[in-house]
């Protein structure tokens, strides 16, 4: 990606998610929009053509030649072909297409790492059907981390709230053992660095939630705050990081508190995400921090009940693409 007069458009790789879900329709609707990016769908051309017809969209779909372009008309979409194993039936999961899904993600990650794409935006996948096909899969975040060989952090962001997670897709009973001083230190360093690099916040303020009710109530409701979380925060504060907490999760999101920080670190998935989704479900974007490339995603599932209807709301896909575009432009500008 270049900047200045005559600069080419940022190249966004867009994966279409599970073929049986709403992902292909979301990609079609994004392609029909006037977003100022060179959109390259990593998918099956026939799948996208069928999705476009279901949405009553006339798209100009052509193979990706790898060359950057300076202009893009609404309705134009390039495709890096990853064939389906079998034709999709909207709403009906098929393990035979699990390897198609995994291949699209591998191609997207590799294309970003070798410079062919400026960012990747992912549509929703169905974890269960990939595991049914015999492939251990816990999510995009973990797959991209393995592909890039680095530690990552999941962050969910809306217009005015950013929430990162100390643990991601774990059963609740496994969360306490997964939270250690080292893991918290590593996670907070990634969040801090990415708030500076990706979001342009020069001195980030990060709120850290406790694990237990009322942040442990001085040890009466659990000692993780005393034995693990606070020592990790003290170490990082000594290095100059601006950290607030550990805070009780039940009051951390009231407006008066939120004005004090730029991001929140929650200890587990459902500690903070219900607040975010209740407030801004259609505007929430999933961002993977720590990768050597930009990755954003919709923050909802495959919506199998809507697949094939042409009625899926594309708002989260638009928000994910727009954020990827802003982050890519900021990175290119230095």
C-alpha cells in the first residue's frame, strides 16, 4: 500500500466464513458498497455468485490478478479462488467444506504476511463443524496466532468501548488456572503496544477487571486479585504503564468510570462481552492484537437461521471492513 497522489487502494482480503452461513451474503453486500478499498474475497466464485443472487445484487466478480488498483466501483469484487468441496446448502452445515474454510484462512494469513494484502476481514465460521471434520479448531484468533507464530490478544471494539480478553474460548472452570502473572504481563504488554501502534493513543490508560465478584472483596471472595492480578499490574506500573484496577466488573462500565480509560482487560469471555454486545451489537468489531498483520472480524456467528434469505444485517461486516481500512491507512502513513 502506498500513500499520496496516485496511491493505490488498500487491499483487503475478505474471507467468506462457513459456506452454509451468512458470511457469503455479507461479503456480497460489502462488495456492493462504495468502500474505498480493493476487496479481494478469498472464497469460491460460484458460492459468491449464488450469495449475490440471493441478495438481489449484481456484482462484477473477476479473478484476482494480484495487481493493486487505484479506483474501485461499487459492485466490483476480486476473488482468490479456494474451491468448495461440495455445493453449499444455506443453513445446513457440511463437514466436507471444513477444509475449504481452513484453506481460506491460511491463504489470508499468508497473503498478509507476504505483503499481498494490507489487512484481512473475516466472516463468521462454525467451530463445531470444523471439529466434526477432524480438525481441532477453537477460533480464528488461535489459528492466526499459530500461523504467525506469535502471542495474540482478542479485542472487541465499538465506537467508544474497547475490551480485550485475558482468556478467550475456555470453559469457565479452566479460567482461574489460565490466569498467571506471566500471562497477564504478556497480554497487557500486547494491548498497550497495540493501542499505541494501531489506535494512535500515545499514553494508553487500561482498566483491568478482577476475576471474582467485587474483585475478590479483599480476599473474602477469592485471592486471585491479591496473589496474581495485582502483582502483575504493579510490575507493569513500575515500568510506566498506566493501569487502573483490579476493578469490580459490575461497575467498570458505567459512563463515569469508562471516561477514565482507553481500553478494558477482562479476565474471561463473558465477563465483559455481554455489556459490549448489548450496547453496540451491530457496530462491534473483533480485532486480533499482536499479529504482524491487521485482522478484523464481524462479532457474530454464522446465523444459520438467516442463511440464504438475503436478510442478514451487514452492519458488523461494514464496521469490520471500515476499521481494517482505517488501521491499514494509519500503518501506511507511518
